[in-house]
C-alpha cells in the first residue's frame, strides 16, 4: 500500500492540528500520507512533519473528486464528515473510505466509526477519539502528541521581530477566540490584570498574540498593562512560541500550535460549558485552568450575555498554575525538537 489521504476540512486550525496525528498513524501502513483541508488551514498543515503534501478543498465536489482520483489514493480517512466530504470521498473512487457512523451520508464510507463523544464520553482527548478512525484500518501510534515544525524562514521572521523590538525573556498571552470578535462584547480588564501579574511573576515581557480581527481588543489590553501586541504569520508564531518561556491563553488554534512546538502551554477554559479534558492542549508540557466563575444556568460562550467569567478571571489561580508549569517544564525538556 502506497498512499493515503487525511481529509480534515472543517472546524478551526486547532482541529486540523489535532487531526494531524491521524496522518502519523496512517504512516505506519502507507508510504505517503497527504492532507486535504480548507485554504486557511494549509499553512499550518504544511508544517506538520507527518504530512507529505497538502491539497485544498476549495473547488466543486466533482473537481476535488477528480483531483483525488487522478492521484490514486489507496485509503482516505475523513475526520470532519459532512455530506460534502462524504460525497467527495465516494466520487473519488478511493477503495478504503473511513468516516463517521450514524449519519445519513455514512453509506459513502466503507468503514464507519461511532464517535465516542456521541456515547457520552466527555473526558477522552479528541486526538484519541480521532485515532479511532485510523484504528479501524489497523493504523495506530503510541505517541499522540501533535507536532508543528516552523521553517527556517519562520524562525528568521520571529527572531527579527524580537530583535527589532528589543524583547528579552517573554511569555505569550492569548486573550481572544472567534467568539470575542463575533459578539463584540469581550471584557478586557481580566486579561489586563493577568498580563500585569504574569509579567511580575515571571519577570518577563508579555507578548499579546492574536489575529488582525483582534487588534482593537489587543490594543485595549495593552493600553492597560505592560503587554505588547504581536501579530506574525502562523509559522512565525510557532517559532515565537518555541522561543518563549511559555504560552498562556484561552483555547484556540494558537494554544494547540504552542503545545505542538513543545512550549509550556497553559489552556484557560473559563466557561462552565467548556470541556477541557477533550479540547485542552495535548502535550507532555501542558496544563489547564478550569472554569470557576458561577455562570448563569445554561450559559455557553455563544449565548452568554455579559462574559462575566472573562471579566473576573481568577488571576491568582492562573498565575500559580502557569508558574508551576514553568517550573516543571524546566525539569522536563520537550521529547522532540521543533527545529
């Protein structure tokens, strides 16, 4: 068997980073493993060492299926199954097609997997749930930690930024997620207080990461603290995280990249509806801070009216957890190098 395809076109960049471990499992049986993903996930997956090539799911179903048919894959694993991805997998003529069970379109797959979370499992890390897709065709790995390897150009971009801004030891703080910009009501006082406390506790500069859409929020946090906003390419962000003393922030794709380059990574899960056991940073140098604020009954991050848990972040608890993580990380270097 020669070539397999990881079809991970859905969710956020963090979902694709986690799904990349499935590619590592497929490599135990297939010589080449490619990925088919969304355009804005491409740059992240190009830096995954377990993936040979990255294709884009950005055309019509027939066009994408014809492209796959022309390459001639022996197997495809669809980790984000939809009616579209199921049809493309079937139309491509790939003989072994693995996807989600219990869906109207599941007949498109030759091997169907019932997702454990649908059976009430809320504690198994998502990477292990996705590896069930590989296991059904006898592929598995013992090492389930995602990896992200910045390029030499990424490292130069990160180092140039640090030199130009005269930054010494630093901590990365990430205060936003997609909901922050969508809802336009993201409190910043809690993050400003955390930035100030982390700077003092770690004797480090605080670099505030985020996307272009986060600029207004980042500027407000920076104005009330010692934090300095930084926005680099996704690869340079990974290189920056690898150089940092650690990453501290709300659950995002950035959190998963930081963990994947081996940075000490603390994931903050402020909402009672969060599931940190499933979505926390997955590495040997990571930890989570769980929700403590008493949310309104039924609150989720999509429906919350005031984001009081963000306004009242438990700064002492977060700083204590991050400080402990840094101490442990100093005694436990990464099991692989990001360079």
